[in-house]
C-alpha cells in the first residue's frame, strides 16, 4: 500500500510539473499576443490570444482534477478517484469545441464583411512575430506534454497536449493571414479569416474525438477489441488455466479494470485454484500496471475435459 501511494504521488508530481511548464508558456504567450494584437492592430492575433487564454484555463482544470484523481481509495470510492481525470479530459474537449466554434464564427463574419466590399485592417509586423513565436513554443510544449502523457498514461495530459497543438495550428492560420495581409496588400487580408475557419474546423474535429473518448470512458465503454483479445491470450498462457471467457473491461482514469472467468480442473484443491487465479491476476497487473483492478472467477472444467 505504501509503495502504491508513493507511485501515485510521483505520477501526480510529474503531471503537475508538465502542466505548470505549459501554463507558464501560456501566460507569457497570451500576454505577448494581447499586446501584439493591440499594438499591431490585428483582430486575428487578439482571437489567438483568447485561444491561449483558454489553454491556460485548461491547465488549471488539469491541476485541479488530477489532484482529486490521485487520491487513494476510500469508503465512498472503492475503485479510486481515477474517473475525475477522465472528467477533466471531457471538460478540456468541451472547451476546445467552444473555442473552435468561436474561431469559425469570427472567421465567417469577417469573410462575409469582405465579400460585401468591406476592408479588413492590415496588421503590423509585431503581430506576425507573435504568431511565429507561438507556433514554435506551442509545438514544443505539445511534444513535451504528449511524451509525458504517454509515459504516465494520463488522458488529461493527452487532452491538454492536443490543446497545445490546437493553439499552434491556430497560430499557423493567424500567421498566414497576417503575413498575406502584410506582404500581398490589403486586398488579400481575407486570407486571415479563411485560414482561421480551416484551423477552427480542424480543432473542432480533434475536440469531438477527445469528447467521444471521454464520454465513452465515463459511460463504462469497453476497451478496444485488440486489447481484450490480448488479455484473454495472457490469461490462457498460465498453465492449468482453460478457456478464459466472460471478459468485462473498462477504463478507470489512467488504468484498467478487468473481470473474467476461467476454467480449471475440478479435482484440484481450493488453495491450488486460488494460487492459479492469483497467477493470472499478477500476470495482468504486470502487463497493464499494478493499479489495474483485476477480478478472476474460477469455474470447474466440465466432466470429461479435465
């Protein structure tokens, strides 16, 4: 129990560290973007600054929910608090979807204004510098966060990583629009809203994918077929264990819950059957992590099969 508590604390500390680094970058960028948007007369950069602000908000969400999900099992939560991390991922996906809708809407409004003969204001060079800096920094934070998310098996960190990537993509659209307006002239300022609509739709797709996964886990969705087939093969690899079946799986935060039935010789002792079931449990935990919840139900082989 002490070792498990230490592992949970180490994991939580790593998630905090990664999120705080991303939060620091977000704060610097959103301040710089707001200044660049105002001084450089760029509405696209101001919208990008709002996107960075949403990134900072999601960092706070991750910190809050991972703190809760890291709590050990208690009387009210026999399976732990891992679902709170999945809930954090779902919230982040919703924020992403709202941000994407805002970007697309603002872009369409500007395009309609331009088609009616309106002139979109040309941005300044400072806004372009801010967009390019945002692309470099947020892409770097994305790779760093995604690497840690996969190492720690954290859905909340993975969702936050994609939020960093969405900010980088948003900045690419902003940079194209601002660069086109600066170097091609006022008649090409429509490139800004056109690019923002494309990027907004891409962000919306990512957020829907994350939302589908988060809701699926919260609704006790089973693990993918290939993962379940692997679990059955592992159980069947234990000598004396026959025909693993009635497998039920789900995700609890960053780890799995596994329940399955196995057949064994009806003439072996209760202790032998228990030891074999424990061997299956240990094998699954070794493969999927010590925090994996495993329940093995033993059934006797039908007569004539032993």
